C-alpha cells in the first residue's frame, strides 16, 4: 500500500479579484492535509472517501465527478492501463471552507497514483490535471488553489502567467479561524461576476483596488513590514465586503481578532462562510485564539509563514 498527501492552503490576499486577472498571494498550510492510500484491488477502482460520504466503484460515478476526472486523466496522460485498485481518501481540511480541500484531494490522488505506478509526474503535470478538476468544483477558477498546492510553495499568482514566488523577510504568524459554515465558492464567484456585469465601474474598481493591495502586500512581506501588512489585510477585507462575499459570522471573527490585538484580519478563499485569517504577533497568539473560540470559531489553526 502507498500513502501520499497534499496540504491545505490559504489565500493571504487577492481572492475573487484573481479571477479577473489581478494578482493574489497564497501559501500552503501544512497543518491540514488530505491523505490518499492506494492498494491493489480485486475488481474495478473502488473509492472510499468518508469525508464526502463516498464509497463507490469509479465506473458508477458521473463523468463530471472531480475524483473520477482526476483518475481518468491520470490514466490518459500516462497511458497506463487501468487495473483494480482500492483508494481511500481522508482529509483534515474542512470542505468548502476556503482551505483548498478540492484541490488537495486532486493533488494527493495524483501523487498517490504516480507513486503506486512508479512513474514521475512533474508538479506542472499534477497542476494541469488538478486545474481541470477545479473547473468542476468552481466553474471558472483562477487556478490559484491547484497551483499553490501542487507546487507546495508560496505563490504570487496571476492567472495565465508564469509562476512567481516571493521571499519572507520576517516570518509571520497567521491564525486561521473556521466559522464552521460551508459555502460554495462557485456561488460566491458567480455572484461577484453578476455584480461586475451589472455595474462594471463600481465593482471593477473594487477589484482593481484589491490588485493594488496585493501588490503592496508582496512588498511588505519582502520588506518585513508587518504592521503595514496587517493594515493591507484589513483594507482587503473592506473590498471583499463590498463584493458581498463576507458574512456576519466572518465579520464577528474578524472584529474579535482585531479587538484583541491582531494586526489585520480578513476572510480567506471564496467567503460567505469558511475561514478567516488574522495576522498576529507571537505574544498574542494564545489570547486571540481563545477569543476567536469564545466568539464562535469552530476551530483555530496557527501557522507560521516563512
Ligand atoms: O477555493 P476557495 O474557496 O479557496 O476560493 C478560491 C479563490 C477564489 O478567488 C474565490 C476563486 C478562484 O478561482 O480564484
């Protein structure tokens, strides 16, 4: 039996605007992950994914099922004949919560299949297949989720452009707080698109402002300017609220983090639920975590961005 995994991710800056060609910054989050175990089966390809209540033979899944798409794309790319397999998918990444659960399943599956069949797939190949599955999850994805997870490194991402990374001058602490509410990215992205089409000047302007915030945030990360970075996070949240992708639960957690010493806070990912992130000094990690839990966060994960 082989085991492979893929981390979760957070978007530090730029979600939604990235769909319109603006830059965004995302980093892997190793504290949460999807794990895939693959062994020889007896008949067909059997998938067990208890997190999404899936226990089925691959052939019975719709062609548009993202797991089926990834596995069939793997066999097509590699020209390996299909054999009987038993595949188990488990994950500590909450579903539909902005932490990249869908992309992590795709990347973990592809890493697992390439290990099982002893062939090398490049990160680019894994990324390309995972992107096709993202289209099923998201409709019109920017590709940021699959990219940051497939390459396992921080990215300064612009759709359809060569991958850029960045250096972190002063490592910084991020708390990731889960509202416990799952929300479909596809719906939020579709709603933002409707707003932009209805009023391109007003909403296009928010999207451009987010792009400028992201570009300044990259400079702050490279220069170690954490106070300014926090302020940019909060400005990014204001713009996201105007795009209608925040929610009362996210707002409560963001306000809580800010009133207990966070340097900045915003939602992360598709929004409307899912997770928010707060930039905190090392000295306030414990206090802010406790307050977030008191304010209703279902879980708080601490990660250090280096
Ligand atoms: O999958 P999520 O919820 O982390 O959202 C991805 C980020 C969006 O910008 C909202 C969509 C996209 O495709 O970039």
